[in-house]
C-alpha cells in the first residue's frame, strides 16, 4: 500500500469517525487514527485485500478502548465486520488473565504487539470452535496480525443492536442460557465476559460476540468465569422482569 493510499484510507476513515461522533477533538483524532492504522496494520489490510478477504474498508461501526470495528466489503458487495485491535492500547495487558492458563497458547509473549497478535489468534480460534459447535457467533473468515475479518451482523452500515438496547422476552432468556450451555458442553468454552452488551439481537436472530476473552473448560479460572457469565445474565433478565431460575440452578444444569 503506497503512502498516498495509506493517507487516503486514514482520511476517509477519520471523516467517518467524526461523522459518527466517535472522535471529538482534532488533536485526539490524529492520535487515535495513528494508533489504529499504523503501517503494520495498513500492510495487514493490504494483504487481506490481496487474498480476496476484503475489497473495501469503510466507516467505523463501533469503537472501544482496545479495538474498533469497521464495515468492510468482500467480493461483490458481501458485508464483513473488520475488527482492528489498537497496537498501542495501554489497557490491553489487563486481558492477560484470559490468556494465562489457556493451554492452547503456551508462553505469553513479552511485548504488547505480540500479546495483541496472540489475542487475535485466540479470538479467531474461539469463534471457529463456537461456530463449528453450533453456537451462534459471527462466522470468522480470516485474521492477520491485529485484524479479524468476520460476518457482519446488522444492516450495513449500521450494526445490530445489542440485548442491552433491545426489547427481550422469555424466548431470549431461554436462548441465552441454552447458548451458554452449548458453548460449555459442545465447544468446551466459557465466554468469560458475557453480558447484555455482547449479545446482538437483530430481528429473530441473537448472536454472541466478543469471543476473545473465552477460555477452555480446563482454564484454572473457568468455573469463576462461568459463574460470572451466568450471574450477569440472570441479573439482566431479572431487571427486565424475566426470571425462571437463580444463577446457582443454571450453573448446576450447565455443568452436570
């Protein structure tokens, strides 16, 4: 990707972020865009494009401290979600608890850049495992360095609403606990950071996302994380007036 192409991409995405009010002050704008789109990230995007995984990268659809998700396009207009982790994120080392103890990944690297690459590989593998086990997650397509390309959930360029933003009913309640159980029993994973904010509800579809935190059942903190996931969702549905079982009862059913 030439310097001119890199500059053009940054400027187009910067305008999108301003339009969507993810950025406020011009001095901060440049800093954020440089953190997201450093040269290594731009090269990763170029390589994904050369492999046919992407043909376009458009505006931002969600922004967090550690990552941003962009509306991408593959092939002839097929929407893709492109999740880009910021290599300069100072908060990322707080996520080490979800990597340490995961036997799939061995020794934790020393540099932040390498930790982020490992996290991306972990998230991609978790998505693959959950998807192949029948858990409804965004279908993963590819990853490279700090970039993941996956199924777009929503009506582009808008993302689907989360359960926190949507009306929910008893069928949603049953679906959530069935999904936690399927993830645990079939994929042998625990999400480890589950809440109403990382489950999409789009029409009749519900989709669990943000799978980077997910750990295997053999992880030393898996039981603690599972209890937290279940408790979070029981609390959420209780607030919405929907209740069938306490968290302890669900835990007993999921782990039996």
